[in-house]
């Protein structure tokens, strides 16, 4: 169970000591390693074993709803009916829906959720203007149950910015009935609801490996080892990772999920779903506390144009939350061509606009963060079912780009996958029904009607505005043509010799700040003495290709200064990777021109520590 406690600075979700949270509490704070030892002893108590087929995988049978354990060589194995990777909106909605179906049908299925963040919500960042459609279906009485969804949108504005002016445009958004929220807070509330229903949630444990049987079917995941030093040696607190096995495995890792991407390639899911490549954007966000006389709860503003030029797709958002808080951010499409463009610096420049700066002056930044967004929409949806499970939420890419919303669709996809998993386990159907149900749901209809907005901007800002206006006001999403996306984001980067370096102004320390200052506000933390989770497939590419050809773009597209070119003892520039700075935004694995960077999960519990994002 979870319990909310309040302090002078923030609210926290504290796990109560119970059987189901003994494992979970091991990832909290600084006592991970010592608790893992206690957990390991706990696992070696007498256990209920389900039927095994002798080849390392387990089969249906045994006591449904009761987790069971086994030893596979030196790795503990815990068996569930359903294993879910990621305690975000999709993963928790799936878990809640599964347990609701169990109550309705009077059966008991064991469900666990593994989360790489130190606590539920720690890695969750979003705008967020929230559409409650899926929440209405999942928890109809969410208002009475005090969900943190309590600031209705009061106004909706769209501006076109030049460097010194702001021009009001007709707003295409319909946010009537929507709410300005903190998604990390909503996710913690969903985690509480899931645990009340009997879901076991294990934050602080990163799913690093997909487990398969000899039939090439997914049988679960394994968490990474804890207590491994940077040189690969085992420290005194070393603990082997744990295998979490399930009849069904649902991947809800969020945008560009590392395991999801591997399975999409392994099973050719994008080709099977006839999907195009995925396209992405990088969102950079701060939450400010501003003067009371400037605060308008529910006020929503979006902008296009400056500081981005007419060739680059993106825009800003400014949402007035409760408690004098304002969410301010910039979204930059990652198909930009100029390798000198720096999304972080563009965001700092945006805050100096004459229409934005007065709001922020005198305020205080409470938190900073960044994450990537799926922008491919309808055209880029892969076939989401693989042998043994399914991909849900932003891992599959259900963001509605013109709405700038993906939470409601992620939640609904998790609910649909849960229904299919339940039918598979109880009625003998297949997970293929998830694909069928997805295509007959309101997700499919919504994304289909929105499919041409993002690719319209491949032609530039003003042609994109014109085409999207026709699509929205005249055709209303019923165009006989489906536009294609351009090049993959990494291929869009052009050689540095075609551009001039961009001179960004120095931060003033009032509304703009340097990266180390912002990074401190993200509460990001990784154990420095662990192997880097950022791998170069070819260590010669940065110095031999990226630096001479693209002027070292790694140092600019990363919003956390993870990548720096540092002179060695001979004066030659060498790439240095500061993995401890990583915000888990995944931009590096998307934008690297040669796709030379592989993003893997660090030791569980590492990364940002968002509370109000």
C-alpha cells in the first residue's frame, strides 16, 4: 500500500511495510544494497512452484493468483500471471484493469509492475493538459476518490511568435473539459489504486533483458544486476538481477523504450503493422512558482514560431497549474537539419521573449526535466503484439500530435491490452485480440483523423499551418490522402559545413540558466561507480565521423551535458560520456547521425527524481 505524506517542500508516496511492498522498499533512498540482501533471504523461504516444462520456462497451471518462485542457476525467478514493465499511465492502467476484471469475474491473477525509477512517478514528465476520457472509463468516481486532477482549463490560446512580438491565432485545440495537471502526481495516485487492488509494484528495479523460451516466445524480463563497479567487477554489495516471469508480458516503457525497440526489430513489428518509421521530438520543461498576481489557474498557452525558424517544427507551452505553479516548456522536432541547433539553448532563449519573460521574473524554478515524444502518430504504429505479450502506451507511439496529448490514449491502450490478456488467460483467446480491439477503439479513430498534421510541416511552418488548417476546418480528418513522414530523424542531420555556428546568449541567472544549474533541479542521481548505460557501438565514430562531419552534435542535442568533447593530453578532442547526468530522455539514441549510441537502463533507482512534472 502507499501512503501520502506531506513535508514543507513536497508530497511523497511512501510504501507501507507489507508483504507486497517488501521488495519495493528496497529501492528507496540509499539502502538499496543492504535491503537486497534481506530480500534475497526472503525469496529462499519455502515456495509454491508452478508446473515447469523442463526447459527453463513455466506453463499454465498451479495456483492462479499466487506468485511462485524458483532458482535458475544463480538468478532468482518469480512467476506471475502478468508482468508489466513501466509504472506509467499505460502500465498502471493495464494493471488496474486486470484486477478490476478479476473482481468482476471472481478470479485471481497475479500482476506485478516493475519500474526503473526510484519511486512511482520519478521518471514521469509531461506537459500536461489532461483529457480524462480514459480515466472516466477506468476509475469512474475519480473525483470522489481525490485524483490529483482538479484544475480545469479556463482558457485556450495560440500565439505565433516573432523575436519581439506575439500574434494571436485561432486556437485549433478543444480543451473544454480538460485539466492542467502534474502527470507524475497522477501516476503516483494510479499506483496507489493499483496496490489497493492487489498489484505488486517494484520501483527501483530496471528491466534490462527480455527472457524467451526455446520457441522464441517471451516469458518475462530480468532486472539488471546491482552492485557492479564501473570496471565491471562485483562490489561487496553485488546482487544478481531477478527474473520476473509471466504468462503475459506487457511493455509500457514510454517513448523509445529500450526493450520495446528490441522486440519491434526482433519480430519485425513495424513492418507487420505496415507502419512507417517513428519520428520524435524533444520536450524540455520547467515548473515555476510565480507571483500570485500573475497566476491564472487553468490558463493554457501554446506558441509556434520563434525561437525556431520556419524550417523547424516545434513550439512552446505554458500551463498555469495550482499553487501558483506554471509549467513552461519547448518542444523541438528531432528531424532538424542544422547540427549546430541546441534545443536546450533554444528553450533558454524562448524564456526571454517580451511576452514570456515578465510572467517568470520574480519567480522560482521548482523543477527541470526533459523527455522525448513520439510524433509519428497513426502512420508509425507498429503491430503491437509479440509472442508472449504486447507493447502499450508511448512505447508503441499513440501520441495525438495536434492535441499534444498522449496520456489518455496510453491509458486506453493499457486497458485494451489488459482485457486481451485476461481473455487469453481465462478464455484461451490470443493476445492478437489486442490489435483487433485497438483498431476498433476510439484511439484508432482519433489518431486516424489526426494523421496528416505532423507530416504537413515537412514543407515548413507556413505551408504546414495552411495544410493543417484545411485538414482541421474543412476536411475534418477525412482527407483521401495519407501523408508520409520525411527522413528518419538521424538521417535529417546535414553536414556542419552547410551551416554557420549559432551563437546563443549567456544565461542571465534570472529566467535563463546553464545546464548544471538546471540539472540540479531535476534531482538526477546515478551511482558514479557503475558501468555506463550509454554504449558506443563503434567507439571510433565520434572522433572520426561526428566531430569532423557534424561538428560533434552530441554536445548540443543532449539537454543534460552527458556528451562533451574534451581535449586529451595531445590536444585532440575526444568524446567524454557523463552518464551520471542522464535524464533518460533518449534523444541521443534517436538523433545520433550514425545511430552509434545504444541507450540501456542503468542500475535501478537511478535517473531523475520528478515530483511535480
